[in-house]
């Protein structure tokens, strides 16, 4: 009876444990990260009797969680990937809306600007038309400024978000290190602390939402976590901190640093996955957008000012720039930032040829006070000076020294980053708009041939009215062998001691007078002795320089390089940016949908193994309740037998 009693008692205890485990599963069905548990039951060792081995009941040998490490890893990696894509998508959607929107984008304002210019071209002497053009120019300048401000504010907001994310990473890393310590202590007792293991796995999964991590299990049941390419975030019960700090080169562009004790390591370029990885990916797109809009602004302002400087205003004076200068001392200094501490020198970056500017940043490294290299960061290539430029130009800009650099000094160059911020209309009087060309060509009334000469304006240096007047008029005369260029006294014009002549089949003759460049287009059949006079223009209704200005809308004035010598127009430059951002946005949407489906499938796969099933647990409750009652009945039988035995001995 004693054996029967103990057998029943063991069953009672085992069923009670099974009921407790089942209840634990049911009550934690909504606990994040909870893994279904099961009690493992085993028969006790039997006792030998003359009739053979008789069992001694049962016992619970372990309570295990139903867990598949591979499926857990799948959920973790899918979470990291989906969070990265989602974070990138939310940001790129805003950028796409800003650049392509009819109310926020630059294209509508630029179209209005050229529409107003076309109105002025049709009536160049009209002050209302000129005033409208100035107003649209001011509106376009404001649009450039607003877009730059919005992009810059996004950069600041991104830095705040990155700070919030790194705080969460540091908090979770500390929690995981604490779980490691508790798990190692508990596991030393010989059993797995299931709830602690669940809590740690959930903390790691949550951590994966913020940053991609590599998990390495250890023999003592702890795990080590690494970010980037193997930088330790958690080792045993020691946790490092992930922090942000102002960039060494650009204080407005924060760096992600791994802080362990008194040492820090820059891991910005190494971090991937999670919200932080998505934000860093977006920041690259944001930098490209800032540089692209800045390059567009610099090219637009420079080309506009250059063209207006070659015309005459309503008062017959040389044209002035519509927009503020792009190479003020302040602007040139803003384009260069010293990298690291202890840099003794300073640089000024002058924009010399906007047609050759890129959207890349650059790094300058000094090997001595006079020798340096320029590396383009977009492709990592060293940039050689453009042939024939003095001072030496690198992709459209030149480098001037402020304070003399020393050996080892390094600088980050951002030639186009702030270009859109400085667009400002400096012209206030509509009469100052130089819409007229400074020269005009007319045929001599005594010409006998059918030749026609028209004047084509060319972009070049600023106009000096006095020098031009001193050199005019000039006469293009048809000779028996070709054309000769004569001065006001009828003498041949010379350049470098050589008479300026053109062949008989010349269709376009390039001429420079007083530093002003223009071309004479020749057509028809002129007769020998026919003359065409180029004189100073005083016509207020002349619109030829305004026409030349309007051609900026379609002329290839930016993006020229050895690979693409033709370049592209302002509209194409902005259109390329919009297309790129739009493509990235569409790709992000597709990636978000795909990664979301992968994550959902990974969670379903894990839950099919590890999640609590209420129907199953309800069935277990009934089964283990019956088990409990049956075990109690065994004890009752043993007790009844014992009572019978005692009664028979009285």
C-alpha cells in the first residue's frame, strides 16, 4: 500500500506540475516573445521483487520551452531588414514629395521664371514685363532657399531620430547583458531558465528593429552581440553604448560611435540593418539631393549672371548680375571643413566652371604645406586638375588657401552643398536688366550680292562698354579670296600681329572686340566688295541678349565631363534628380512590401512551433485535470486498502 500510495502521490505531483505549466502557457499567450513550455515526465526507477521489477511512479525531469533557434534567427533577421526598409521608405517618401510637388518643387517656379522671361523677350522695353520677370526671379530664388532649408531641416530631424534610436540600442544592450548574467547564474543550477531566455530573445528581437546585430551563443548560455563588421556591443554581462556625436568633418552631420569604457570607435559606415541602417541609407540620398539642388542653383545663377553681364540695360550701360555673387569669401570658406582636431590650415573653394561641377563631396589630404591630393568621395578616385586651367580646377572648382595647411592636414570639401541657400536676387530696378545685345550688324546699302550676315551672341567674360566702343565699328568685307575684318579707319584688324581673315566658304566667323565675343553667321551669295558693319547697339527694343538668356532653359550648361562632354540642361539636371528619387521611392515601396511578407512568414513559421495554442492548452487542461483526479483516486484506493488491513488486524 505504501508503494501504491507513493505512486499515486507522484502522479498527483506530476499532474499538478503539468497543470501549472499549462496555466503558465495560457496566461502568457499575449506576452511578447513568450515561448510555449512543456513539462517532460519520466518513470522512476523500478524496485526488484520476487515477482520482478515493480514501478515506483513518475517524476517531472524538466520544463522546456518549445523553441527552434533557426526560426528565431529568421524572425530576427527579417525584423532587421523590414525595419531598415520601412525607415528608409518613410523618409524617401517625404523627399520625393518635396522635390516633385507642384507647390514645393523647383520645376514649377523655374517654369514660371522662364515664362516671365519670354513675356519680356516679346516686349523688352516694357517695364511691367521686366518687373514681372524680377518678381518671378525672386520667387525662384525663394524656392531654392526653401528647398535647401527643408532638406537641411530633414538632416537635423534625422540626427534627432538617430539619437533616439541609439539610446534605445544602448538600453536594450544593457538589458541583454543583465539577462546574460542572470541566465548564466540560473543555468549553473542545472536547468534552463525559460522565462529569462524568452525575455532575452525578445530583447534581441526588439534590438534588431533598431540595428542589425550578429548573435554568437556561448558555452555558458550567454550570447555575444556584434554590430557592423564585428564591433562588440554585448560581451557576456558587459555592454557597450551606441551614441551619436557631431561629425569630425561636418558638425551638422552626426556620426554613430560605439563607446566602450573610455574608448570610442566610429561605426557610421559599418552599421547596417534596423531603423538606424535605414536612416543612414537615407542620409546618403539626402546628401545627394542637397548637392544636386546646390549644383543646379550654382549653374543657374552663374550662367544667368554671365549672360546678363554681356548685354546692355535700358540706359545703355553694361549689364549687372541678377543674382548675388556665388564666390564671396564667406561662401568659399563654407565649402571646406577641416577633418579632425589640430588642423592648422584653412581652405577656400572657388566655383570656377559650374558646367563641370559634380554632386560629390571631396577629401583633400596634404603631404606638405604645398602638396596635396584631391579624392572624390562618390567613387573614391583621385581627381587630377583639368588641363589648361589656372589656377588649377578640379571638377569645376579651385582651391585657395587661407591659413597655410601643414603636413597631415585633411579637409572635407562640399562645393555644391549650400549652393541653393545663397540664391538671392540683388537687382531691384527693372531698367537694369540687360536684355539688349551690345552690338548690331547692318549691310551696306551699296551691296550687290545676296549675302546675309546675322550676329550670334556667345557666352564669355563680362562686357566692358568703353573697351567695346573703342573697338567699334568693325567691317566685314568680302574680298576676292574670302573675308577681311576692317577697323573704323578701314585698316585690317589684327590679333597677335596677324590680320583677321576668313575663307570664302566660311559660314561662321568668331570675332572678339574689346573683350566681347560674338559670331557672324554668313549665308547667301555676297559679291566682292560687299560690306557688313558691326556697330555699338543703342536700341532699347533689342531683345537678343534676353533671347540668349532664355536659351538657358534648354542649353547644356551643367554636368559636363570626360565621359559626358555634352552635358545636360538645367531642366534635365533637376529632372534626373527627381527621377532618381522617384525610382528610389518606388523601389523602397516594393522592398517594404516584400520584406513585410517575409517577416510575416517568418513569424508564422516560428509561431507554428513556439506560440501558445489555446485549443491545445484547453485540451491539456482537461487531460491533466483527469490525470490529477485519477492520481488522487489511486491515493484513495491505497488509503482504503490500508484501512482494510488495519481493520483485519484488530
